[in-house]
């Protein structure tokens, strides 16, 4: 079928690719990869010999038009990124938008995503969450972003890189508070997978004390904002107020 297929790839463990993903990658005419050399290793591991083309942040808008032309010619195309789900802190948004506007089908496959995988094992509330991608690299913008999120009641999920992890954890301590519950999931699905949890200050101290915790790939998750006992209105007061509202003229 002529379509653009959005195909997730593993975030560390090759066993996590789906049977359908392999089938689609074998059958399409072309695979658009963030980095053809990087994806070449995964594709050759599964014996996939489909032609590859590069689609990354710097050429995505130009490439999108070319891909629409390929679809117009009846070719089917898969989009993959270096790891996980394309478009999630990865290229693909402009392409999908362009392909849809051109009237072609976009078919998503479910699969690995570091944010969801990490959240599922974090022990933090997962009924409502906000995925925030990477915090800004500049200090002021990072602080402003956290100030904006400070009173968000949902679990907050951030991606982070090894060279910025200490700055980000320190900013979380400063802005969200030293007592905010934090979980850092590192190298998920890989040999050295670790989950560190505690208050923001405790997690920062653990990461500062152990160089290994500053390596690899990591997801930081923060408990959403909750009122402390002193700030919150006790349940009994709310019930009394409700009763008064009903009874008073
Ligand atoms: N598209 C990917 C996804 O679906 O998760 C995310 C790509 S983003 C460029 C890369 C970031 O994802 C890393 O810096 C890290 O924050 C997170 N990440 C990717 N793989 C991970 C893993 N195995 N363990 C922890 N975090 C991971």
C-alpha cells in the first residue's frame, strides 16, 4: 500500500523491535533514516536490504517534498529515527505534516519510546503526565521552563543527555524544590539499566557521587505539584464549607 509508515525501533535492546516493524521495513521501497550509517547496523542485523535515504533536522523540509514525489509515483516509504519512536524528540513532524497535506496516508506502528517505557516502571503517577522533551541548554531558559511547570500537577517527563544531567537536576532542586520526588531512568532496556529514585536533592547527590550515573541515556521524571499539608485545605474543612453552602440562605 502506498503510504508513509512511522516505524519505531529499539531504544537499546534489538529484541524490542516488532515483527510488523521488520515486515514493513522489508517491504517498503525506501527507508528514511535520521542517520543511515547508524540505522544500517540495525537493518543489517535483521537482514533488511531496503534502500535508505537520510532525513534529519537539517534537511527535513527539503526532503519532505521529495518524499511526497516518491509517494506520488506509487512508492511506499518508512520513517525511522536513531532509536525509539520517530517525531518524539526526533525528526519527522514536518514530513508527516507535508505528507498528510499532500493527501497521502500516514500509517503509525506502535513500539519503543524511552519516555513511556521509563514512566511505566517509575512508580510515579501515570494517569496524567506531561512529556517535555529536553530542557533548554541555556540556564535562564531552563529555569524559566521549570518555573512555568512548577505548579503543574501532572508527572513531568524530561529527556536528558550526559553532559547536561547535573545542571538539569540542580535546576530541578532549585525551582521545583529539594523535596520533589524524582526518578531518573538510565540506559533503559540495556545492560546497565538503573532507576534512581528519591527526593530531587537525593537523586542529585547520588548522580554527583557516581560518575557512572552521568553516562549513557537518561529520562528524568518528576512528581507533579501537590499542596503540602499546611498549604492544602483539610478534607474536613471542605466538607464543612460544602455543608454550610447548602444550609445557609
Ligand atoms: N525518539 C526517541 C524515543 O522515542 O524515546 C527519543 C530520541 S531523543 C533524541 C534521545 C533521548 O531519549 C536521550 O537523550 C534520552 O533522554 C532518551 N532515551 C533514549 N533511549 C533511552 C534509554 N535506553 N534509556 C533512557 N533514556 C533514553
